C-alpha cells in the first residue's frame, strides 16, 4: 500500500507547487524562504511517517501530506501577521500538524481518503475547527508562560489567512491577494500609558491599596451622615475629624498617583533593560567569537515527551541509560561499530508518549508508547529503534576520528599493515567509505587486522572503494553466509530471490560511477516499478520473507542495495561471488524477478 508512495519525489513537487499557489504574494524574501522551509519540513515528516504505515493507500498519503503542507502555509502566515516571535514557530506548527495527521489518519480508517471525500463540507469544517482549536490553545499557553504579551496574543488570534484564501478563490482580484506581512524584527517599544491607566494598572497589582481607599471613603461618608443629622450621634469635634480624614485621603490618593507613576517607570525600565540585554546578547552572538561558540551539534540524541521523563531519571525508572549502554555494547561486539555518547533531552513540543531520535540535529526516527506499556516493552522498542537508526545513519555517525582510532589499534599490533596501506594505496577518506559500506549492511568490521590485510592485498590491483568493498565481502563470505542462512539438521540453507537475465543486463548498463560512489541511473518510472516488483515478490513469500536474500551479479549488488534500502526495510542483498560451495551451503531459489 503506502510502500508505493514515493514520498521524497512527491514532497519536492509539493514544495514548489504550494509556494506558487498558496504562498502570499509580495512577501519579503526572508519570510518567503522561511515559509517554503516549513512547508518542506512539515510535508516530509508527514510523508515519511505515512510511508512507514502499510495501511494507508498512496492516494491517502498524498492527501494527508498535501493538507498538512497547505495548513502549514496558512498558519505560518497567521503567526507572521500576528507578530509572534519566531522562536515559537516550531511549537505552533508542530502541534497543528500533529493534530491534522492524527485526525486524517483516523478518518482514513473509517473510510479511505479520496479527493472527493476530502471535499466533504463536514470534514472541512471539522478539520478547520481542529486546527483553530490547537492554534488558540497553543497561543494561550505561550501567553500564560509570558512568551508573548496580550497585544500580540490578541493580534495573532485575530488572523485567518485560511479564510482569506477561501475568499480569493471566489474573488481572485490581484489587490485582494496581496498580503501586507510584517518584515520587521518582533521587538516592540514600551507603550506609554495615560495617568488613569497607570493608576488602574497599579491598583490592580496592589489590592490592599484599593481596600484602604475604600475604608477612607466609607469613613468620610459615615461622618458626613452624622454631621447632617441623618445618623443621631454626638457631633462634638466632628468637623475636625472630617477635615483630618479628608486630608488623609487626599494625601493617600496623591501617594497612589506618585506610586503608580513610579511603578510604571520601573516596569518600562525593566522592559528597556530586557531589550538592551537582548541587543547586547545579539551583538555578542553576531560577533565571530560568539557565533563560533554556538557551532556543533550532538551526534546522537534522544528526545522524550513529558510523560516519559521518568524513564531517563536515574532516581525513577531509569530505563534509558542502561539500555543505551547495552546498545553501544551490542554494536561494538557484533559489528565493531563504536557509537558516540547519546544525550537524552526532554522536549515539551513532543506528545507526552513520544520518543524521537536525532542524528546531528536532524530527526531520523520517532515512535510512541502507550500509557500502560511496561518498562520491558519500552526497552525493546527503544533498543530496536536506536540500533536501526545507528546502522542506517552510519555515514553521518562514523567519523574520520573513529577511523584514525581503528588505525591506531591496528598499528599497535602490526605497524607495517597501516604503513603499507595508508596513504600510499588508499586514503583515510576511502577507508572510512569502505567501513561505512560494510557496517551499513551489518557486516562486522571487528576483525580489523583481517580487513587491513585483505585491503593491502586487493589495493595493489584496484584502489576504488566500491571495488574494494566487494572484494572484502568475498573474503568475508563465511561470515556473510552464516549471517543470512538458516541452520538445519542437514546443514545451512540460503533462501534466495534472483533477477532474470534481461533485468540484470538493464541494471548493469545503468550503473554509473561517481566520486560519491556507484549509482543506478534509470528513468523514475523504471525505478518505481523495480521497487514495487522487489517489494511485492519478497512480501509474497510469507514465512520466508524475513529470511530471503536477493541474489545477483557482483557489479550491481552495491548500487542496488543503495537504491532499494531507501524504500524497503531490512533488505538483504548478496552477490553470487559471496556464496559458499554447495557442499557447505544449499541455495534454494524461491522466485525470480
């Protein structure tokens, strides 16, 4: 189903389509670029999640992705027009997109989404209500946290770019389409209040002053009634008491006026000081030294929703820290792959039960856990996702520093190996590419001595990294066959799917060598058909689908893995050169593509 959804191509087309059809015209270049970025990021995140959901049809995937992109434009326009500080954009947009995603996904379960069903007025109204409610609630939360003042809060609430877009469809007059979006920095000058407003604001913050003023007024009223004989009480010394009380209240009111003015000045000075401090910080951060200090990101980090914080707390459940250590040990022992430290961070913008894994500041995976999920189940989920994420993104995690450390280990045992290989035959950059290729397909590089020895042998004849990788895999065929084959009483069996000779010929002719590696260059429709055929064939093998290996010629194995692994999870690809002799392992061909 959704595996047929080519989400990357669709999102790229959608980005340009929405930019031209929905973006406000006459927009400042900065804001136009920002809106396009948000549209792309929002649509890509939604499309990637939908692609991983086999229950959603490709048409429904496109509808949900496009709807999220369109609403992203509308609400970005609203918060820009509403003068909301840019630091809150992510919070607002992420929550709105999450609400749209969940609603449309639930609707798709009831009745598959189609273009016709999306035009249902009730569904459109429901979707608009959901977006507006999330928008209002998020703004209210930011306002209550004092992230924005009342004026910005009110202005942002009053915006509705969606309604204006609807009107434009009915009246496409150019003047009505042009938007007067703000392009200044969101720094408001302190507002000067009238004297009465100052006093009201001061009394609102000092209720005791109001109470005492009320006592003064009641006392004067009471004595006045006594003086005029309405209340029968002795009138001796009454005029003096009235005068003293009136003077006292007058002095008190004057004091309130002075205090209110002083209160207003202190508040204004505080705002000016804050603006000055922000300007000072901005000046510092825009200086070269200040900006250098902001460089660098965590190579690996896990962000948790507020409902999952106990799992990272050493004094509570403490699930995460031991589990991360376990994953690091497993990858080291099984693959010789040492991952860096993993930072655990809380993120209030996530759903309470949401985990996200980031590699170099970019989200690469996310998943949810239920409220009643046991610690053991959470550990299993987190271990699986963290492990897969580290392997899939090894090219962004394994650094040249890691390669140098491996070289030092080999050099400490056999210095001649390193000296013979580097840099005379291959560079450290090419060595890193080779190691990344092996680890990406879960081939262990733990036996570093063997790898360096074989590279010394093979690099005498060819120094191309893609050729050396295939040569190393042949040398490590015992390890590969042991990993992919099934052990039975009669020996090892490898369940395989092969490519027909015509397809192999087409793929071989389509292989191109670039400075970044080998690729298969075919028309998009042929690539799409190939992916669909491979996925359909493997999925149709039922009980064998988790164990089956795609078998082919050596020259197309690596580039085809690079292509198919982007769309088919856990695909295994071997070349005929890596097979063990028939006496050691039986190969059973289950299908041909």
